[in-house]
C-alpha cells in the first residue's frame, strides 16, 4: 500500500509533461478526428484572410446558364466548340485549356443516319455525292478536329481513373489511343543518388479524347481534382504515373504552353518528389507531387465570360488577348462543382484557375518537412510553459493563462499563414494546451520526483555526483532496459593478491583493500566513469554509459595512468604492513557491449556484457606475461595516439578466438620523451623479430633495456629471440602471434 501510495502521489509538473507528450503522440499518430478538425481550421484561415486579387493572366470561358439558355443543354454539338476555338484564336488567346473531355463521337447532328444512307446508296453516284457533302457539314467531330489543328494554343483535357472501381463504375475505358502520352514530363531528374521510386499518385486507366480529336491537338493535361476525406479540394496532383510514365496536370500543361513550351522537369529525391520546373519557375510539391492550393477567394474571383458572348463577339478583344483561357462548366446543373475552403459549390474550372495563378506567381501554400518539427516544438514548449506555471497558480489565473496562450498562438499561426503562406497545425497544439491545463489543474502527480529519487539511489554508488545530476536533469538520456553501446571498459587487479592476503589478519586485509579501492574508485568517478563492480581486489569500470561520452577511450586512458600514479602513494601504506611488492595490472578494451539493468526481478545491477568486456579482463591478465602495467587493444588506440605513448606489444590469440588481436602498452603521455624513445626502439626490434632477423631484433631490445633496465617487454622478447633463433621446427609461415592459453 505504501508503494502504491508513493506511485500515485500526484505532481502537476509531471502530469503536465505527460499530457504534453500525449499531445505530441496524438499529433504524430494523426488521429482521424483531429485530422478533420485540422483541415477545417485550415479552411478558416482563408475566411480570416479573405479574398486577394489574382493575376491578370487567367480567364474562364464559361459554360454557364446564359450559354445553356442560348445553345441548349450540355453537351453541345462540337461544332460549337470549334466556333469557340476559332473566336478565341481571332481574339489572340495565348492558351486555351479544356476542362472537358470528348471521349465519344458526337451523334447530335444525325451523322450516323447519313452514313447509313451513304452505305445504302453507294451505287447512286448523285445521291452518294449529296450525302457525302451533308456528312462533311454534319461531322461535328471533324469540325472540332479542324479547329484544333488550326489552333496550336489548344490543350485538351483528359481524366485518369485512379482505381479499378472507377473504371467499372464508368463502364470501361474509352477507346483512346494514348495520344496524351506525347505530353509527359520531358525529364524525371534525380537530385540525389537515391534510386527509390517516388510514391506518385498512380492511375489505373484513362478517359481519353476521341482519337481523331486527340490527334489534332498538340498538348494535353489531366484535369483530376482529388478531394480530402471531407470532400473539400485543398490540393491538386501535379503529376500522376500511368504505365511507367509520369504525366502533368492540365494546369501545369497550360503554364508550360504559356511560357512558350518550356520543358517540364520533375525533380525527385530519396524522400519522393521534390519540385517541378518549367522555364524559370520552380514549383515545390510534397513527396507525392501534390500542390496545396492557395485559393484567391470565392467563386467568380477570376474573370468569367459566357461562351455565347465570346462566340457572339460581345467580349472585348483586350479581355482575351494573351490570356490563358480555361474552358469549363460553371453552371450548377452540369455537376462540375467542388467544395473548397471558400464554398461548398465551387466550379472545378476555377480550381484550375487558382492552380495556374499560384504557379505563375509562386505564392503557394507550403507545408515543408520541417513544419512537423515546428508543430512538435510548439506543442512541447506551450505544454512545458503551462505545466510549469499552472501548479503555482490558482485555477482562475491558470484558466486565464491558458486562454491567453491559446489566443497568442492562434494570432501568430494566422500571421504565419497570411504572410509566409506556411500551413502549420492549429487544432493539435490547442488541444494539447487545453489538455495540459485541464490535467494539471485537476491533478498534482509525483511521478517526476519519484523518478529522480530512483535515479539518485540507483546510480549514486556507480557514478560521480555530477553524472547523477545530469541523469536527474535528463532522465530520457538513460536506457535502463538494455541497449547496445560502444564503450571503453577498464579492469584492474592487484598482482599476487592471494599470497598477500594469506599473510594478513582479516581486519588488516579489509583496511588495506578499502584503502586501495577508495582512492581508485574516486579516480574513476572523477573521470566520469561508471563503477560496474568490485571482485575482491579487482575493479571493473566503464565509460560512455549511461551518458554519452564521445572521448571515452581517451578518458579511460587518463584514468588508468592516474591509477598508476596513485599506486605509488598507496605503496607506502602497504609497506607499513610488511608488503614490499605491491603492483597492479590494468586492461582496457573499446567496442560494442550490451549495457543495462541485468539480474532478477528482485535484484539487478547496471552492468555491461559482451566480447569487449571479456577482452578487457583478459588483457588485464596479460600484463603478467609482458611485465607491463596497462595493456590496450588496437580499437582503444585509434583516437588517442596524439596524447599518449602507445607501444605495440604483440599479436595475441586469446582463448576462444580464432583471429589474433593487436595489443599495445599504454606507457604514459607523449610529453615523456624517455618513454617515446623506449617505445621506438622496442617497435623496431619487434619489426625485426617478426622478420626473423634475430640479431637485429636482439640489438634493438638491448638498446631499449639500456634506457630502461626494468623494461618487461624487452626482456620477454629477448627471451623469445634466444629460444626461437635455434628452433629448427619453426614453420616458414610463422606469423609471430602469441597464443594466450589462460584467461
């Protein structure tokens, strides 16, 4: 019960942080309800901003109520579309883009009946000639084809089916011949070395124009508009992949034509589509090739001209000359209405007008990759602010603070949208603020303080107080459950301790051991090491866990040298107990190891395990073989040669391992010129030794001994030279590796 009471003792700060991180998790997870609310909040930005004036480049040739009243219900005879093209050409329209597809033959003129009569009266030349003349006049498709051939500014639209279900619903694909394939992106250009295929929107089929009509046009573009789950159109796919080729949107094709046929280049990277280029314009997209639309305003923001007025020359030439003319339906009865942030009934053709205007004026709504980090930071900082402040306030003031923070956030968020056109999250941060405020005001949770006490209790015996304080301030830096880390481990051991202990009383032994372990432990902790365990007279310590220490091999080497220096101070105490020979061996090893709490559910230790640890223990024991104090492997030496004298000793094959390990003696700092000289002479001797140049090796080892008479490695190798030089059984491929037979 006491433990349970401690666990549930409340603290507002901790619970506020938990609520904050919960808000971040909700944001990262993308809960559908909040996603929908976020979209609605996005729409409100447009209402708050209001209408902005579009550029003058785009106008709409509208299939509106006025035109329907004049020409009848849609679809009209295609001769009417041909008349529109002819009129627009005469008025100097720069581009004519159709938000319409012509997939089937025009039957409105009765041409099928005329063709049947032609077949029947083929034998009657006079009747056949008359019928042929009537066919030519009545062939609306041929008239449209001729108008298209005569107007290079025309861009035909087509529709991609994005799923098999759409094709089935439509009753199958139109009988096109893929003329739109000529309008694909000119280049798909990788901007990095990635070969990952971008996650394009893909098409299952296409609703194409009648082959004769399609063949007459020079440019094409799909006019798909894809709504979000709530039915509102907020973005447009500028690129769709179909049968291994990527095609551009109608709006993009219109811009390309308007810029004089500039190539369309799709820039792709490891993360997907990066951008689209045409002429001097670079269009940023999301990773799928989609553009978020910066709507200029509600319907009729762009100039609309009734088609009946254009054909009837009621529209002044200057209103159309040099313009991008979008041909599409604005009459509600034609069912090309879309929901947008401004309106639930918005003509699809005007959506294209907004896209083109965005591209031409480069004022897109963007949501860069870093916005996710920014949104997360906003949730985190506001959560921390409220979690830190509210526990010190009365509920009324806490509520007022929360409201104030929310209002400031909404104001800043709106400014970012209006002035920088960046879409940042709004609902998720507000939800997080309300959640933190409600939770902290209602509860005071003690989890944070409990965690601090646990950390202090768990690590105060292992690491220095400074490291303990860092862990308490940054508990997320610690992984107690076990992880693989690169560490440097240290093993030290008193030589001949068994013989020493046999001559001492238990009280004396404990006093001496504690007098040795205490200063050595202090040195480890002073150098921010972690004490793993004591094994009698042995010390095991490691670096780079639980906290990161980039220079851990260097720190461990310094600690080992400090321990040797401290040894001389301790010797005087041991000599007082009659112990004349008192020395230690130290082994260091750097590499990957498993770090974490290990043991049973009742008792566990924070420790390290793995080959790196085992090697450190075995290298410590090798000091007795070579007459050294500190032995380290190659991987510990890599980044520390600039500071320490490291003498190569040998290649050894430790027990249980097939491959030899290169080992070195840590002799001191590079300021020690004598050690540098001894190391140089010894390594020259070692080179000669491996080449079986026994006399030369012997000479170098003797020179090293002359400088340092008690140099253990030189004595060992002189002994080996004496043994090997007369060994007739020595193999030709002898590699000089020493085999370690003891642990």
